């Protein structure tokens, strides 16, 4: 039987702060998105991943993997998004046993409407709190943790799923307080 080394004071502090951020951040993101476009952050993530997919379409199993969702959870969320007209599901042409999801024009419009507020919220609550060298450290630290949690890179965390269209990204670049 091996003995587990207790946390050092520095480790305990780092862990407690990471847990606090991981608990507070989703609530803050949900609040902004629910207020602005009546979507949860997870729904926004699903639409954003679809927006970044070829032809804005993905197999449900791949979408579940990319959003770290179980297929039943994703199916439930997809049904809600489908009822809102933001995505559509249809049989996969290459494999009739599989189901694809595709972002609709309305879904794309909701992403464009949500993007400026989402970017502003992330910027004001996370990015603006960091100096440029801290931002680089955060990216490196997150990459190290993700390499252990997601070694296959399913969540595509190297890509931005901000849900910005090229036009919205361009507008954000020209606004002093926005980010693409």
C-alpha cells in the first residue's frame, strides 16, 4: 500500500483557487449568455463547435466528444436547440445508423449576436485580469493539464470556439476593448 503525499501549502492554495475558478466561471458565462441570447454556455459551445466544423455539420458522436458530453446529454441539448431552430439533425448520408447535426442560419445569427457579449465577458472577467506574460503562462499551464485530461485532443482546445463569424471577428478587432 502506497502512502499519498499530502498537499504542500502552495499546492493546496493552487488547487483551491483552480477549483474556485472552475466553479465560478461556468455560472458567470451562463448568466451572460442566458441574458443576451437565452443560451447556456454549453449550448453556445455546441453551436460554436458546429460553426467551426466543415459545412457547419458534425456527427453527433464527434460533437459529443468535442464538447466533452455524453451522447444522451448532447441529444437532450440538441433537441432543445432544434426546437429553437438553431440546429437541425438528420441521418448521416455515409452511415444511416449515425445522426448528423448542422448549424442553421438562425443558429449562426444567434452566435453572431452572442459573440460580442461573450468576448466582452471573458475579457473583463478573465483576460483583462492577466498581464501578457500571465496570459502566456495560463495558456501553457492549461495545455499541460489538458495533455493529461484530454490526451487525444478531442476538445480541440487549440482552436477558438468563440462562435465569431469573420465579420464579427473583424468588427471585434476594430473595437478597442474587444478581442477576436
